[in-house]
């Protein structure tokens, strides 16, 4: 059985951050040259759109990205105090935020203009690269929780997964979401791969607003002492999701 316990956790997943404008411009131009896809999203909202960098104008300190096909989303982006972008470059997770986004034209087509970010984060360790699980056939996590009437096994949907942990959708606020809460004997059900038994430690919790204004809680958990064979299963599942995503982008699925 499993009950939540608390401990002081070391969080070694903090991204490396640079404030060097030369380095930031270099990385942004690499993203532009490779036509890498960026996720553009607002803090506290689960909805995100995929965009690309159209131009890095270092002389005028501006970054130009493509607009969304959804006019309402574009309007929210323009009004937002802060917008976050993230992408992958050579298996390095890159993330930055910026403000003061304004509409513009690029090659006579609608686009979005913003200041080049002051800082940029790079997570160089692959285990912190998260992959979203498919909505139609997501992974799940069964967590046994001891209550007044015995131990009940609760099944939560896995929102995303990395080799370092998972994010769980806790719509009914079942779990203790305080940082350091630990759950033992959790069983991850990974479609097409198998079951992984692990201990999970809560690292973060966020209440999100979905597009239809429905609220949900997402709890980020870290694997604790995950055995090597099960670590390999997690990595295999991540690789499977990546291959399916790449095939879908290329129109093969």
C-alpha cells in the first residue's frame, strides 16, 4: 500500500540559462535555419500552438514568428503579459519567454513580432525532455492510497512523460500535491510497452484552465530509485511516442 510521505528532494533538473545576446541570437538562428517547430503557449493554459521562426532581426532586436490559424488565440497572445516558447535542437530542450508581442507583416503575410528574449534556458540532459502522451490512448498510472476504509487504487491519466518522471492529471484532487509528497508502489501502464512499478515524488503542481474554461490539476512527479530494466522500458515508450509523432508530422500516419 502507499501513503504520501514527505522528504526534502534534490531537483537537479534546473535548466542552464544564458543571458548572452550573442548566444541567444545564435541559438534562435539555428532554430530558424532548421525550421524547428516551436510550441507557443500562455502560462496556466493547456492550449498551445505550433509555430516557426520566420526571422531573427538582431539589428532591430526583434524576433518574428508565424501566427496561429486561430484568430482568437492570436488575440490572446498579443494581450498576454508573457508568452513561452519551447522546442528541441540537437536533443537539447530550449525554452524562452518574451513580452510585448505585436502583429506585423512578414513577406506580406500576417506574423507576430516580439523582442529577442533577455534570457534563454537549455536543458541539456535528455531525461528532462518531456513527450506528451496521445489523447486517444494515453498512458495511465495506478496509485494505491491508504484511507479510512482501507487502500484504494486510483488510476490517473499521464499527461506527459520523460525518463525522469511523469505529469499526472489529477482532476479530482486525489493526491497530496505538496512538494516532496512521495507515493510508493505506483504502476505505470505504458501502451505497447508494459507496466513499470516505481516510487513517485511530487515536484510541482499546477492548476490549468482548458480552452472550455474547465479547470484541471497537473502534478509533476519524479521517479525515485527506478530500476534499470524499468528505466529502459520508459525510454522505449518515449522513443515509440517520438517515432509516431515524427511519422504523423511527415504525413505517414
